C-alpha cells in the first residue's frame, strides 16, 4: 500500500538573546531542537541561523489527522504555558504545520475548536504548508513533473 501523506506540527520560538538552554529552564519543557545564531541550518548546508531558536515538534507517517499532532505538541507545552505566553508576547513564535501529500491520498487537515482556542490562548499564529508530491519522498526528489495537483 502506497504512503498517502506525512504530517508534522511544531511550535517555534525565535528572536531571543539568551542561550536556548535558559529558555528550556524557564519553560520547564525539553525541546525537540534548539539552535544558536550562526549555527548551520543543516549540516549539509552553508546557510546559517539568523537568530536563536527553541522548538517542540511532532511528526508522523501514520497520523490520520493534523489536529492529532497539534494536540500532541500542545500537551508537551502545557506545563510551561504561563511562561510561554510571556515569551511569545516578547519574541517571535509560530505554530507550523506541514502536510506532505503523496499520490491521490491525503490526511485530514482539521483543527477542532479546542485546539484553535489553545493556540490562540498561547498567542501564536499558525502556518500550514501543503506539499503535493508524486509517490513517496524518494520519488519526489527524482521527479521533475510540474503538473502535479492536490
């Protein structure tokens, strides 16, 4: 059976001057990823980070609904909620969702009212990136078909 999609959701905080480990200590939540200004974006790249960052993310090849992953990230963030609200008010923050759609299948892209309320309570915007790709990840990198549609 062909893979129909891949989902990811993350909360990212950037634009702060302190060491990302200090954000971790303040929030009391272990991030999935941190970086410092000047770090390489990717070990294979030459592009460098323009600001410090702190990120909590969840991704899945099997999740049926984007809301499920957003909910997982919110549960991880919940212990640090009051501190995160203050940090979000002072720095740059974003909830980013990525949907990769392969072939003709697609996972659900739904956020129920409780998820929307929680994201709004945190004070962040939501960015949803949708990528329509042929086949799976490997096929997508080998294809030059620009006539794809979702």
